[in-house]
């Protein structure tokens, strides 16, 4: 299977994407817009989504390069990376706010070790409560993506101490409240008492909507909708989701920025999951999935979202085709989508199609135990000669784990 080089690939490589080569997805546009329009001496660097380290590893594989120089920004092939790298090289000459903005740019392209380096430098500086809040925000983001949230309680405590001073804008406070709710529901990253404090604070801020930005308010309602969703309360979940949509609609005007469009995009992403797992309405989930693709047709993940709907409705052939389309569209999550496609092909009894995907995955994800195990099982079932390669792959994984 051929994998396309897309705008996400270029953005993660160089914080730059060329509209003349291919249409840019909303994330990439927002990411590049944030960097290009940044006032380095002011707070407010916006990043729309933070990807886990594995995404950068996947980009390195597709790029055909080693992960280390990519992660360290050793290859500064674009103007953006030259500028960002110079800030890191001359960190002592920059203010706390400048370094916070630089770290925010780095985290938007998953350069977590470099973010840790900046945070270490900032730990030696005298900082204000507002600066402390932003440091805590970055500490949370790094811990959430790299450490399973082990450092989240300390990061949120740092943010809370800053919030108490009254020097943090309401929208930024609500951002923290949203993340506290989301990651408490997902994996209990905060103690229950801390979560309750953030939830109560977020509720009070949401009741004064003119104090917060519409995109921030939309994110809050999507986050708090997870609470009734977790208990299966479909009506309450839809109530909050309707409020999320209303707030998201307030973002978009005649000249919508990518960051504003992202509010609508994330609403549809959440709606797909809501209709599928809470409302149990497959038709509505499919409609939300199609709206998601229409809004951001070059975003590979959107096709995977709709494919998930087809899996739930037992339309395996349709799901397989969409997962394949997602994989072919390029990163992020190429291997994930191809593995899903292989599974669907196998369930359709298209065993040769599934085997072809597993063979591709063996080279693309050589340290995935799931890929090697499932590929080996299918190869043995078919008496396929690739069984030896999968066996060897599993042995290499065991050897790597032992060391």
C-alpha cells in the first residue's frame, strides 16, 4: 500500500505546510497559523491538539529517518524550525513568556524532550502566577502524553495556586477545568477531591459565558458531557453536547480561522462517539461521521471515525475500505488504521487482503506485539510463508524487552 505524504506529515516535520502541494487539514493549518501569528512577548500561544510520542515515531518511519535527530530538532529544514531552534540555542537571552511560547510550539509538534528542557530552564527563573499557570499547563501536557498522567496532580496544583491569585484569565482557567474533567473520567489522573474543585469552578465560569471565549466554552461542554455519558445518561449527554455545538457555532464567522473550525470538528468527533456508545443511534453516528469528513476531507482520522461506526453496525466491508482510505491518506495513525483494516478484512473472510496488510505492518510496526501475533496466527492459518518472518519478529520483540 502506498502512503501519502500529507500536510500533517510536513507540519510535524517542519512546522510548515505548503498549500500549493496539497490541501492542508484543519490541525495543520491551525498549528502553522499559531506559529506564524505568534506575538512572542505575549501570552496566548494556542495549540489545538497534542499527539503522543508514537505519532512522531511513525512520522520518522514514513520519512525514512531516525527518530533522535528529528526529536531533538537537529534537522532544521524550514524557516520555522530555524527560528525555533535559535530560541532554544539562546534560551538565556529570552524572557519567560518567550520560552513558554517556544515550548508551546514544540509541544504542538510532539517534541517532548525539548519541552522538558525548556521547563528545566524555567524552573531556575523567577516567575509570576500567570507564568506559573502556563508552566503547570505544559507540565500537565507532557505528563499526560508521556507518563500516563503521573505528574498531573502536581501540575494541576501548580495551576490552582496560580488561579487563586486572580491573575489568570477566565478562559485559561476554564481550559484547565476542562482537562481536569476529561482526564478524571478517562483515567483518574486527579484525586477525586481535586477533580470536584475543578468541576465546580468550571461550572461557575460556564454560567458567565461572556467571560470566556466560545471555543473554550465549547470544549468545556464537550468535556463535562463525558460525566453523564459515563453513566449512560443519554439525555443529559445530549444537553451538554447541544451547548457545545451552540458555543462552537459562535466561533465561526465569514473568515473562520482553522483554530475556530477546530471547535466544530471536535464537536463532530465527540458526537460520533456519543451517538455510537451513549445514544446507540448508528444512523446519527454515521451522519456525524460524514459531516466530519465533509468539514475536513483530507484528515485521515475522520475516515477512521466513520469506519468505527460501520464496525459497530457490522458493515465490515465498508469499514475495511474506509480504514484503508484512512491509512492511504497518511499520518497520523497509519499503522492503527491499517491494523483495523486487516482485522475487518479477516472478519470478511478476505484472508489474502488481511495477509497483505499484516505483511505491510510487519515492516512498518516491527515492535508491535499485536501486529506480529495476529499476523503469525493468520499466516499459520493460511500456511503462508511469511509465518517465519512473524515468528522472528516476535523473538526480536522478546529480546528487545529483555534488554
